[in-house]
C-alpha cells in the first residue's frame, strides 16, 4: 500500500478500501485457526501458587 500520511481520514479510508479490492484473494487455510499456536500447559491443581 502507498504512503497515506499526507491524506486525510476519508481519503485514507478510500485508498485502503481500493487496495483491499485490488489485492489477490487469500488462500484457504491449511490448518484450523489457532492450531499452530504454542499450547500452554495447565498449572498443577490444588496447590498454592506461592
């Protein structure tokens, strides 16, 4: 996208919208959303944290 610093809000919005329309469509996901995130281990239950 071009530099939109000099444009006012409405023009910037319009420029973004046209850029979005021109952009190639994104490919379908190969894996479900969030499945590639690092998983957090659950803390031990019942014991005090401190």
